[in-house]
C-alpha cells in the first residue's frame, strides 16, 4: 500500500492533479480541503462563529464521508470560511483520525474497490497527516496565474466576482494558511516541488508521474 501526499497553495492545480494521479495508479483519493470546507459549511449553516474553536471542533467531530458530497462546498464563501476554521488546533485535532484512517485503509468505506494505495491532497499532508508518505509533492504557481484559474472556475459555477477580488482573497488565504501556528502550509523537507505557473494540467500530470515512478522504483 503506497501513500502519496500532495500539498500546495490554493488553486495551484493540486486537486485536479491528485484526482488524475489517483485514476492513473488505481489509488483512492481524499481532497482534505473538502473536510475543512464541510466543517465550515456546518458552522455557517448553524450560525456558529468561525472564531469559536470549541464549537467548530464539536461540528468537526460529527463529520462523515457523505458530508463531503455537498456541491455547495466549492463556493468561494465556504473556502474562505474553511481557511478560518482551519487555524484552530482543536478543529485540526478532531479531523486527524479521519484523514490518517483514510491513508491507512482507503477502501474501508467504498464497497467493491480494491485500491492499491491512497492519495491525499491538502496543506499539511506531507508534514502532519502522512509524514511517512512514500512520495510527497508540493504544488505551487504564481498568484496571478492561480487567481486567473480560480476566477474562471468560479464564474463557471455562476458566481459573480471580478478577477481583482479573487486575487485579493487568494493572497489573504495564502497568508492565513502559511502563517497559522498549527500545521502551517509549507513543503515537507523531502517534498518534490512542482511549479505549475507555465504548465497546463497534462504537462503537470506527466511531470508528477515521472517523479512518482522514479521514487516508487527506488523504494
Ligand atoms: O484546498 P481548499 O481550498 O479546498 O482548502 C480550503 C481551506 O481548508 C484552506 O484554505 C485551508 C484548509 N485546509 C487545511 O488547513 N488543511 C488541509 N489539509 C486542507 C485544507
């Protein structure tokens, strides 16, 4: 059973890459951002303050896999709220077992699937959730390129938002994710860095495969 840890900045392409790699290798895939988004959605829907660490952690403790299927989780509002509740140590602690369990036993909740490994993508996978992952990737791209990608995605969902606001929110999100005390976003010491600024998704996918194949061959 192999584990691939993918971390990176907002809209760097890590989610798309993780899904494509999971299909390629026959691995199960967990987008851990969705976990934080699902907790944020629960907080927003129940009018729980995003600052209230204890109450948000209680909501996190009730999380199930089916909470991740909610299409509303993709929205910019929920993403920003997710980044806010993700600063709380109590919330992160409540979500730890869920993620570690997925990495260890990815087929547990999916009947009839025999996965050969797991891919988790997020902000602290290589550093905290799966420090012993077989391969670690850190994906990044220039802020303006990421903001363009995210702007097209949001307008594709029908959100009415201008590029400048997307860029400002992205810079704020990067700052919060990278500077929080608990599990800040940073590359793990042994992560392979992949800059997708000038790479379309297919080229990034090919590069990731060559890194992963080389590492898995050598272990
Ligand atoms: O990847 P995303 O945009 O869906 O993530 C939403 C927020 O959730 C992100 O800004 C920070 C938080 N997050 C985190 O702290 N740790 C993770 N492993 C994944 C996401």
